[in-house]
C-alpha cells in the first residue's frame, strides 16, 4: 500500500477493489497456476496486503498453503484462517524471510515502489525455482475508444494527471504497466511471462451486462476512493489546501457519474515464472500437484 494514501475510507476501497478483481477474473484470485483449484501450494507472499482480504481468501481456498501478508500498516482483519499470518514491514527494506516462496502476489503497487527493477529482482530472489510472481495493476490514465473522453477538458483526466505528477515528485511514480513485461523477462530473468488486459468502466455506461456490472461497482469504488487517493499527494506534492482538493473533486465526481463519457481504466495481470534451471535450457514447467 502506498505510504501517501491515507484515511479510513481506504479500507472500504481496498475490500471493494478486491471484489471487483474477483468479478473481472471470473472469481479467480489470480492467473498464476498456484491459484488454480486443486493446486497444492507451499509458501505464498501477498505484498502490500492492505486489509488482508486477498490473503484470507487464498488461505481459505488453499488450506495446505502457508500464506504471509506484509504491509506498512497492521492488518486489522479479525477472522483469519490458521494458515495465514500478517507482518508489518516495508518491502523497500531488506527482505529477510525464513524461506523462499512458491507464489508472490502483488496488487496495485504501481505508485508504492521507488525502484521497480529492484522490487522485481527481490521478488525473483525470494521465489523458489519454478515459483511464480503475479502483478495485478492498473493504468493511472483513463482511456476511451470512441472519443467521448475529452482529454483537454476532462476533470477526470486532469485528476489522474495530477496524481501521476505527484507520484513522480514523491519518488514513487506510476508505471507504464505493459513495459514491466520486458523488464521481468529481459532484465530480471523470468520466463513464460504473460500479460492479460481487462477494462474497468468508470461507471455503468457499457451496454454489455458484465461490463455494466463492473462499471457499477467501480463507480462505487471511485466514490469511496477519490479523496483518499488524492488528499495526501495533492497537498504534499502540489501544495494544495484541503479545501482546494475538495472543491476540485466536485467536478471530478460529476464527470465520473456521466454515462455519456465512455471512459475506462485498463487492468492487467502479469504472470512470470522463475526458471528451475537458471540457464533456462530445457526448463520444464513445474508440476503443482
């Protein structure tokens, strides 16, 4: 979780986002093989666990697994399976774990990491040979396929651009997510790297029923999270007052509810595997059973 995101509203936003991910991924917690039903999984690390909801769900689905969630803030989840544990820690400090992991899950960390090459290298080094890393991330800038999002005048686009500028000033810039594929494969050494792309509509504008449902819930997500995600970056990096942020968000919320604007965010899952043989020569895909 980003150190510049504040507020109790964030708890609601993170849990709501988790359920939107489940709806997007057809009730899957991820696309890496350890997420498959029936997979026998060993050690799992959930980076930036937040409320711990993903770790708890994974622990419930895989009682044989040992799941560890780590975050800057203590996890307040009270109902936790016996195979799930939480630790407070900064993932940008040295990683010291008792053993390596078979699966590392990293969600919505794009503006929380100062050095993504270093972060991915740490993930790689803390995976068992044949282990998987999965990144679940979002573009910061919204898109539109039909030109209804006027970038030059859009309050929503300005909001996201200001977030992007603030993240750079604060040393943890939002990433161009598809470019992480090349970084994982060509510079870190992951193999079998695959990326999947989905859409989160800003509101319920789509005619497609499934996308409409996603947009309905994402609209709730925006309503809950716009201020939580903006207040600290805007006041710290742009020197805005709280009143200036709240006043600006009036137009952003109005536009986010406008169903004549067919905007959406790209959502990604990137999965990569650490080779069993470090030279990758004839490296077979590991069995999970």
